[in-house]
């Protein structure tokens, strides 16, 4: 990889703030951004073959099978060959991680560690603008006009997988399938973990770390 390129993965439980921290990273360090969840939701919206397959898995809080998501993400990364990027939500299984590392060298894995009780509370009051992936939370980053996206004025919705049953499933799946990746990345000297209860507490440490790493 060229020394001018920087490739990062952001991992963490559902609702740990990956999207929120990503938007701050992208704004501060200007790099391309891919969120596997946003990509899948956009495929569902457009009723593509992938979207039709992914829809029920996502509603149920289960992972979309590796074969579909890996192909989709690797083909997006192929388009960014000469760019720095940040990947949010991929990989989530050991097979996905193996495929990624065999295809693309990466510089770092940022792991967000937020207590589950904090997450469960947050997801009850999350509102999203589906076309852009912009997220809001009542009492944390409220939209300027209730129920409307700040940039487009379009309506905000609650994600179908933010209901209590799907959230519980997503957290179980995270524990079983994704959390073990922290050991995998640690063994490869790539993992750095940031713990806290709020994004405002975590973000200054992520920023400082990236400033050191990217300079
Ligand atoms: P996603 O879309 O990747 P998750 O479940 O991993 O979904 P999610 O829910 O998008 O993660 P996040 O991005 O980690 O959460 O968190 P966020 O949106 O930034 O923050 C959550 C809420 O808290 C927001 O409302 C935000 O405003 C608020 N917030 C942030 N910080 C604070 C704070 O400090 N205080 C307060 N009060 N609020 C705060 O994946 C969805 C599904 O797609 C499939 C799976 O089915 C998955 O469940 N999928 C994959 N399947 C297989 N393999 C993959 N690699 C897949 N990737 C996605
Ligand atoms: Mg997200």
C-alpha cells in the first residue's frame, strides 16, 4: 500500500456510535467512507437482488450471510483503489475478516467499547435519514426541526431493526460472531480500543490517535 494511503476499520456493538464517530472522522481527516449497514439499507430501498435477500436478515437482527456481504463490500473497495478509506460495520465474522485482509492491507482497527445498557437506551431514541445514513438521537443530537433531516428536510424514520426484540438479537449476534474479531485483530497488531459511555468522551481520544497515526 502506498504510504500516502490510510485504511481503517471501525468495529463495535450495534449502537456503539460507529456511524457517529465515522462522520467525525470523515469530516476531520477527509477520507472515503463505506458503511455496510447503509449499503444494505440502500439496496433494500432500491429493491436490488442483494436488498431482497438482506431485508429479512436485517429485520430479524441477524447477519446477512458472508457470501453476499463480502462480495458487495470488496467490489466497493475495488472502486477506491487509490483512496484512503474508513470501513464501518465490515468485517463482522472471522471469514469476512480473512477475506478483507487477503484483499486489502489495512492500517488500523478502531474498536468502540460502550456498555450494553447505554446502547439499549440510545437505540430507543434513534432517528435516521435513510438516503444519507445521517443519524440523530433525541437529547444528544436532535434534528433542528423535529422529525426532519437537517440537510434535506426529508422525513426521518426509525429503523425496523431498532425494536427491542431485534436489538436484543443484534447484541447477541455481536457477542457471538463479531466480538471475537477483537482478538483476531489484536493478534495482528491492528486493534485499538476506545471505551466510554458517550461519543463526546470517546471522540477526542480517537482523534488524537488518528492524528498521530496519519501524520
Ligand atoms: P449496521 O447498520 O452496521 P449496527 O447494528 O452495527 O448496524 P448501528 O445500529 O448502525 O450499528 P452505530 O452505527 O454503531 O449503530 O451507532 P450510531 O448510529 O452512530 O449511534 C446509535 C445512536 O446513538 C444514534 O441515534 C446516535 O445519534 C446516538 N448516539 C451516539 N453517540 C451518543 C452519545 O454519546 N449519547 C447519546 N445519547 N446518543 C448517542 O448493520 C445493520 C444490519 O445490517 C447487516 C446486519 O443484519 C446488521 O444487523 N449487516 C451485516 N451483516 C453481515 N455482515 C456485515 N458485515 C454486515 N454489516 C451490516
Ligand atoms: Mg451505523
